[in-house]
C-alpha cells in the first residue's frame, strides 16, 4: 500500500479502490485519517487542550453517517441480490469494507485547515470557507458513489440517487440543528455581514433540501430496480500497509506545530466565553482587557451573539458593567457595535442596513413612542464613547435624544421605563 494509493483513491481510480477494499488495514488507516480531519477542522476553532474530545467528534459523526449510508445502500442492493452473479459477503464483513473506504475519504477535510480568517476579511473568509465546504461535499458525493459502484459492481447512476437521498437528509438535519443566525423574514434582526451571509446560505440550503427531496426519493425508488450487483472485492493481506499507515499518523502529528500558535488563543476564548455565558460579565471584561485582541482568535465574535438562537448574557448587563468600569478599547469597540445593532433592531422592525440618520428619520416619523431606559442609556453611550461614529452619526443620535425629550415634554410626563 504505497502513499500514491491515496491520491489515486481520492480521484476515484478503480484499482486503488479495490486494493484498499481488499486490505484489512484500511479501516484502521481510515480511522486515523478521520482523526486527522478532526484536527484540520478544530485546531484553530476549539480549545483542544482542555476539551480534546472536539477533535474526535468527526470520528463519531462519520461512524453514524457511514453506518446509515451503508445500511441504505446495502439493503437496496440486497433486494436485487437474487440476480447477482457474485453476492456481497455477510453484512458484517461488507460493513467493515464499506466503512474503511468511507473513512478513507477523510483527507478531503484537510482543505478545512486553511486559516482564511487570518488573511481575509470576515465576509471573504466565510465565503471561501463555504465554497470549500461545497467543493468537499460534491467531491465526497462523487467519490462515494464511485466507491459503491466499484465494490458492488453496479452502475453509478442509480447509486447516485441513493447517495443524494442520504446527503439531502444529512444537509437538512445539520442546517436545522446546528446553531446559526436566526433568519427573520421581516428583517427585524440586524446581522453582521458575516452572519447575514451564513443566514442566507442556511436558508437556501433548507429550501433546496426540501424542494429536491422528492427527486431523490423517487429517483432512489426507481434506481433500486436498476441495480444488478456483482461483488468485486477479494480480501487479501498481500500488500504492506506501512507507508500509508505512516502517512496517516504523520497527518495527525502535522497539526501540532500549528496548535502552538492557535491553542493559546482558543484557551483564552473559551475562558472569556465561559465567564460571559455564566453571567460574570465583569470578570470576563477584566480577563479580556488584560490581554490584547491578538491573544484571541482572529475575527472572534464573543457572546452575546445577536441573531442566534441563544443570547446570553443580556446586553443590558453588559452595558451596566461597561458604565461601571470601561474595558479595554478593543473590547469596548466590539460591544458598542453589538449595542448599536441591537438598538436599531429594537427601534425599527424593518430590514436593511440603516445609517443612524435613517434610523432617526424613521423613528421621528413614527412619533408616538418613547425610548425605554435601556435604549436611552445605549444612545447616550454610543454618542459619548463610540469613536467609530462620524459627526453625522452623532448628530443623528442627538436627534434621538431630543426626540425623546420632546415626546416627554409633549406628554407632560417623564419618559417611562419600558424594560
């Protein structure tokens, strides 16, 4: 089993597929490659020093998905096994062969290790990451279709529909279960450009998965009738796995040097987020302020993450802590931007990225509502402390304050506390 076997397999070479399928070492080597893929995904995304299990999540996920796909494909093929010249072996033996080959697709995930966030803008980085994800997903569907076609001796076209049925179900499950920015169809939630892109792609994937599901279901039912299995794998231990095994182990160890740079950032991130999520905002700010922005991951978005399903702690508490003791400027700038977006969301319930002048204009047109105590405090804090604002923005915030005062004077009452 030479190292050249891996790229040949990843390109769908028939002989490479059959050679790997014949070896009893394939499942072990594949499992190591899956662990390597876990490091590729998480070496700069999770605190692996304190939570090493993150690197093993792909192993558990691929075990579940590989098993599900195997049962779907194997059962469909066994329905037609009566016409087979050579039937697949017992289900346990077929499963080990299939799972080993399924895991051997893991090196595709090495593409996820490219740290786009370190040399691209947030929007560009997430866009390229999404393109990489799409490339790997399409490559994996094509390769696993080819693998099934080769080892079971069936045509690729009917197999493709079965694989796509499985892939469509996985996509729908993942995008509806994994935390992503919530999509408000009325546009009430003000996302960052990065989160807006994620929300848009998530919504598109859900719609496409639902709309194409009937195609894959009907196609799979028709495809079963076209399957004519002819099992091609003959198990053998004639080739030494040493070269490929060494490559698999080296692919795991190769991430250790990069982790020297990325893991201190992730340790700091996890500690700060843990403090924030348990409500200890003051300690989190002290911890963050004692360090520079470069001590945390690039493009880090600390809690609360506006527009996500969970939002803890409340920005009201964040504001109170900032009023009591102003954090480091890089920390303050993050939370002032969050409070600005949150205030626009509270004041207006329409979509788009509005300037403060537009917000003041539209709020003035409504003319029948007063700012709450929290809203007034945020407006004043932004007006006094946000150095990123232009003079036009500050004038617009002054208008909001004057509108509030005018509304209170007209009503003859002090502004009410709407919290």
